[in-house]
C-alpha cells in the first residue's frame, strides 16, 4: 500500500510538473485577424491619398481655453510637506497654469509644431496623422538611408520626438547610416482620428501601423517605441515579423508568465540569480519595486482600463485638470525621487513650454478620452486570452533600459521575450520619456543597434 501511495504521489508530482512546464513552454499560435474597418459606419471605398497637413487651431477653441483658464476655481492647497506624494502639488500646478496663461504663446508654438513636414492618410477607415522627415544628402553621399517608425505612448504625443528627429535624420560623424523617420500619432491620440467602434486594442493598432507604413511605401522598416509604442513594436514583431528589419524599445519587458514567476520567486530573494553585476543596481527587492512602487504609479491604469470615459469627461472639461493629470506623470515617471521635491523636478528635464505643447495637443484635439480607451481595449479577456502575451519575438531587437523608468528587467528575462536580442544596454540616468528627456542618448543607442543589425 505504501509503494502504491508513493507511486501515486510521484505520478501527481509529475503531472503537475508537466502541466507547469507545458503552460510555460507551449507557445500559442499567432493570432490572425482581417483588416477591420474602424471608421464611422459601414466600410466605404477608402481614399488612400496622402495629404499634406498643418496644425491650425481655430480662434474659437483658443478663446474657449482662455476663458476656462481665466475662470478656473482656486486650487485646493496641498498638505504641508506633501510635495508630490499626494499627486501634483498645488504650488507646482499653479506655476504651470500661470505660465500657460501669461507666457505660453500658441501662435509661436503652433509654428514650432509645424516645423516638420506632416501628412494624413486614411488607414482602415481612420485618418492617421504623421510626421515624415527625410535626410538631406548630396548625390555623392554614400550614407545608407533606412526607414524608421517612431511610436509614442500615453500621456505623450509626437511632441516627444521633436529633439531626436534631427539627430536621426542628419548624418552623424562616423556613422554610415541615417534614418528617414515616420512619426505618427496613434489612433485616438492627437491629430489622428479615433475609432467609433469598440475593440481597437494595441494589437489591432499594430496592424494599423504596419498598414500605414505599407501605404507610405515601405515594405520593410525599423521601429522604435516607448510606453504604448513599445507594446506596438513588440506586437508588430510577433504579428508581422516579415515587415520589420529590427525593433528597438526603451520600454522593454517580458510579459510572459514564466518571466513574472521568475521575477517574483527568484528576483525578490536572490536577484543575482537573474541579473548580472551591471544590472543589479537597477533592481530593488521586487516587493519594494513591484508591490509598492509599481502599484503606487498604476492607479491611473486601473481607472483607464475600466472607466476611461468617466475620468475623460472631467479631463476634457477642465484644462487645469488635464494639465494636473499629465504633468504629474512627467515628474514621477521621469524620476521617482522627484516626488519629494516642491517643484517636482519638472524643469530638470523639461521646460513648461515643452510640457504645455504636449498638454495642448490633447486639449485642442479633445483626445484625452479616446487616448485612455486604449487601456480598456487592451487589458481585457479578448486580448489577454488571445495568447499573444505568451508568444516571443524572433525579430532582431535592441533594448535601452533607463535607471528611473517604471520597470526594469534583467537581460536574462528579456531574452525569453526577445529570442533575437541583439543588445540590451542599461543606463544609469533617464526615465520613462527617454526621447523627450535624453534624446542624444537614445539616438546613439538606436544607431548602435541598427548598425549591428545591418551587418548581420
């Protein structure tokens, strides 16, 4: 009887072990779906013409904004010594609003935002807005021009890339490559049209971005993204590897369950088992980094993944509220230590002018609600149950990991998600908005990565 019981227990252990192994090693099939029409009404004959675009905000919108700012009710005073730990401090917010009312000049800023060539084109029923900058080379130049798709996230916009675009499109000393860049607003963000239909997840946006590049004329190209842009890059790598020459991200992470298990079970107790010496300084104990720090910074995510339209109504009605909601992210997501500063460290990396450019893009396009819906469309059973989160990428990938970003993972985990991880570099400076914060560093990393891939 004893041997029978031992055998039964042994069989049970083997069954459980196989189930766990199978769960973490059985790669699902790649999801496939048609080119859905996301425009209003039923599918129509699509106008595929590429049309020049200029930002030109009406006087009515600007007059309405001025009225709302001038008639905003006084802010609730912050608690003594709270700094940014209860959200954005009222003194910091008031200084931003005062600058917006007195010093921010939209006429000048609109001219600045129009400095790069911009276009719109319909893709799957949605008018997509994008910047398209080509390098200026002499006919004798031997520099190789490569197409590069740059993708932003939330609460960002194409404004994040204005300082890095020249670095990527102008020949650099000692480099034999340069980029032709395409910088779109994601659907529902900025000047890109939002869908009126449910279901436009980040997975389906990957399809739209692929089709956008094909429509512009690129059959193969490189990609780079952060925040949601990095997820689009990852899903394009999984869904459409045939169109990608390489993928670069400044928000690399492994979303597979096996990575989460290792991070929680090993990383919290024995971080040296999953991270090398260079990477160890990026990891506080997981209980601190994940359970406390990450939860502290993801309250917005839970709201936007469940009730985006409710909070969107308030933010669309109040420019002060919108500025508060967005500016807060540009403090704590750039450096978590800045929450303990009275000024939130906001001007250590940015200017009020640059931050307000980004806020204005959301305000004048009335896109805050539609941008937030991406969370609800992605964090749901349909997407999470599709199996895409358990499929690794085989596309050549480069990762730039910045010390103050919300989440960092060691290369041992990244290699599970990115089977063809060409390079992963860990930087001791910089945060979540890398293109906006340290454009020179990010540009160098992109060049280094592409030069490696281009000779493979």
